[in-house]
C-alpha cells in the first residue's frame, strides 16, 4: 500500500468514529500535506454539503493510486509472457513466468503484479508456473476506479484463465480479495501463503474517516454508496477476512511484520484468534514493514519451505 491516495479496504459501522490518533510518520495513513489539504476540504463539505462529502469519500476509496514501476519491477515484467484478459468492459494485464504447477499471485491495493517480483525467481526455480495480474484500475490493467466485488471477481477470472491453481500467494488487501474469491466465486487452491493481512474489510474506511475527520454519518453514507453502486453484490458486515480464513480448508502460512505501519500486527493476532480451531503456519518478522517483507531472503526461504513441506 504505497503513499496515500485512497485506502484499500473498509471500515465499520454502527460505532461512532473515534478521535484521530497521533499523527503517523509512515504508512498509507501517514500525515502528509495532501492529507491536510483533504481534511480542510472535507471540513467545509461536512458542514455545507454532507452528501457531496460522502461522494468524495466514495471516489477516493474506489480510486487506487498508480505508483510508478521501479526498474527492478520492470525488469521482472519484461521476462514474463504478457497477455490481456477481457474483464467486464475492460481488460486485465496478466503475466506468466516458468512452467509447472501454477502459483497465483494477488497483490494489494495500489500495488501491481510485479510487487512480488523478488519472489518470482525462487518460484520459477522450484519448477512452478507463476501467474500474476494487475487488478482492475491497477498497473497496466484498464480503468481508474474499481470496487471490491470487481477485484475479487478478477482474482477468480485470472484463476479460471490459468487453469488449476496449486498455490496462492497474496499480500495485504489482496488476501481479503483472494479469500473472498474462494468463498463466493468458486476459486480453489491447494495451499496458500498470506502476507500482511487485515482482519476485516471495514477497517480501512474507518482509518480513512479518522484521518480526514469524517463524521460517522458521512463515512457510513460513503460505504452505502459502494453497496448501491455494486447493485448489492456486497454487504459490509459479510466482509470478514477472519471468517473467510476460518472457512478456508487450504493449508495456510500466515506472515506479518511486527513493525508493519500499514496493517498493524494486531490484525495478525485477530486472525490467529479467529482461527484457533483451524491449523495455521505462522511467521512473524521484525523491521521489514509492510513491503520489504515480500523481498526478504529469509522470508522467501520460509515460503519455499512451506510450499515444499510434506502434505503441502
């Protein structure tokens, strides 16, 4: 989840929005000049035109930031077989490396397929075919706005295009969308590696509301707009990552960094608690944060050990 532009998941609810915590120096919800400007805009709209405030919140929450691709990511992408998969009224950019059993990679909000680039060589060297894609309105896929159901449906569409998926590797908001695709879109995987996951899709909208000082009625209306504009394909109460993970039967490696400034470590513990009756392989790091976790040599070795373990 790169710099602030629009959050990536969702907030609660019937509870009033709590007062804003101390300013954050890093992470999606960091205090920046753009955030301070947005806070002033929302302050005016909240007083004079709350409906417009809700529409602006909706627009920001459904428009992923497009972050420039780094040189090492472009190099990995250049090695892929690239195709365009029709999806809705647009297309998804799909990338494949290697041959063998398929591993599906699902990136987070505001990221792109090559965010996993440092994992790809290890997966290919192990005799696997790596399949990744840019989600709707991300990377080289079409569109500027997307919804949660479209993201989850895209995961299932790419999986259908790729054929049988042996393993799934997902990061951040992509974890939620991959698990939702399993629960509602029929995606089947034999094992899964889940990085830096939040515990409920409502959390981000609440964080967004705190960041820009939105009254609970305004953010609630923004969430309702998402429901209405997806023709009821989603309800916020049902978007529980913890519930989806508990229902999933695939062997699972859950990873998180203790110093994650994007999705705090308490989400990891909440998922553990929710899945107390369901076996999980667990791995916690320190000092890698939300993004460097994906490229750390020790973490990559742990992932490969999990994928090669008996029964996996």
